[in-house]
């Protein structure tokens, strides 16, 4: 009678080769372990290879060897079952990443360390900030100026007896009065808040004085909740539209369906044909992550269309290094349409459950995370050839945009 040990699984073989024992009678015998001469409890060990040699030397050992081999085969079954149970119930450490999904994009995913991002296209760059100054000023029209540190943007409007400031980003708010003084010696009489976020108005208190602060009623509500002394509460509020007329200058303030944040204003200077709307259009650049952290993605699409409806020649988006044009808005709208189409196609074609570790099929969070990751990857792949050289920082936030778009399409 012949006995063969073959075709055991690698996990079971590893379990055995690590020194686990099989039962033979009342003894624990090490299996395929020649380095040890004693069992865990101190009994002498009888390696199975030595027993198989005993089979060759004397047929009288056959019954004994057959019993050992039978026990060994039974132990293999037990070992495999034990390993499967342990895999199912034991907590696993996150020991690195597994194999990549098929068709992964050339743009690394969120969380990957990037050795070098794509260069910023020349078309997205603005004039350099003068050395040691920390800001620059650009004229937009009669009495209207943009101030920027080439990352944030604000405006000020000079009229007969004073100055209206629009936003005060804390990154350079300390320079705003200096920037105004380069144009006029008139005082700041009004401050307009585009919306409540601290990165755009958190330097308001640095302006000093007691300007009239104008904002949407929703902005006042949000600021009251924040209770931030660096963002004083508005003194004039409205719920729909408001015309700020100072001397011969006019700013038209309008609120529409909330996209980025409730109360976010369209700020239009009709005489200068200049429009400011913050955190929605990013001239020459990929949008900030997840549609500029929009609270309502469908409304974000509407907001871009609303921007296009104004009669403007110059656009101030609150971010990036240069003033925007109508063409910049059209380009962003084109990108967003492509993004929506790519995400929708991915949602329709990527299969739920594909490329999931079988051990995770009982974990619906893992199953759908894998699905969503693969949807985002498909979306990124679809957009990369056309857009990676057209929009600055495409590689920085394209994954974010695809995740936000697929989520909006699924649940909005």
C-alpha cells in the first residue's frame, strides 16, 4: 500500500512547516520538522521522514507508518479549515497594499506621494509678486482694483469719498491698506463679504476702523454661529439682491441657489464690466478639490452657467494667480461637462464586486469602496489625455473631482 503527500495548499503547508504537530495515539508528532527533536510538551519527536525510512527497512512497520500518514492527511484537512476560520474571524493588520486594479491611471491616486507634479502651464500663470512685497495690485477698470498674493484674490473700489473693500483674505489682509494707499488716501468705508469662509474674510479685523459690512443674511447667520472675532458680523444684510451705490460707483450683489456655500455672492461692477464670484471658477486651473468643496454639486454646475450669463470682460474668482476671462469660464464648463460624462459612463460600465478580495465579499463597505475606486479610476483615465496639459494642477485634484462627480450622480 502506497501513501503520497501532495497538493496541499501553501497556507496549510506553511502551517505544517512552522512546526505544528499531528496526533498519533496519545502523542503529538512534529510533521516535516527535522530541526526540532522534542515536542512542545517535552516528548521525543519522531519525524515522518524517519518513519518513512522505517517503512523501507521493514514491512513490519507498515501498519504503524500507515496510521501516521492517515493522521497526517487528516491533520492537513484540519489545518486548512483552521486557517480559513482564522482568516475569516481574526483581525488583520493593514500590511501594505495589494495588487493594483486593472487599468490604473498614469495620475497617481489620492494618498500616493508625488515626486513631481506636472508643471503649471504658462497660460495659467499671472504676473509675479514683486520681491519682498507679498502682494500685487491690478487695475480692473475705473476705480476698481484686484489685490492678490497669486493664491487668493480680493478687490477694492474707489469712489469720491472712500473705498469699498471686497473680502480680506488673512494671507495678505495686513497689506490691503497699503495696497489702497498706493492708489488713494481715502478711507475704507465699506467691506463686502463674498461669503462666510475664513480663508476669504478672516483678515477683516486687520482692516481696522468701523466700516459698514455688507453681506447676505445667510452669511451673517453662519458667522454668528462661528463667533469669530476676526470676522465681525455684517451690519447690512439682504436675502436676494442688493445694490451698493457709493458716490458714482455701483456694485450689484446677487445671491442665487447655494453651490459653494449659502450666501455666496455674485459681485458685479457694471461700469467696469467686472464680475467676482468666489470658489467656483478657477481661471486656467483645475478646480480646488471636490468642486471647490461645494455643498451642492448640481448647483455648482448652475453657478458656472450663471457666471456666463453676466456681461463681463474680467473675472475675479478669489483664487489663483491671474484675472479670468469669459473664455476661462467656457473652458471650465467644458471640462465639467466632460467630467460628468466620464463619471456617468464609469458608473454604468464598471461592475460592482469585480476585483474584490473574496475574503471581503461579506463586507459591503469594502465591496462598494472597491467599486467606487474603480469608477474614479475609469473617470480619471477618460479625462487625462485631453485635460492634463490644459488645466494647471490637473494631476493634483482630478481624482477628487471624479470621486465627487460619481457621488453626486449616484445620490443627488
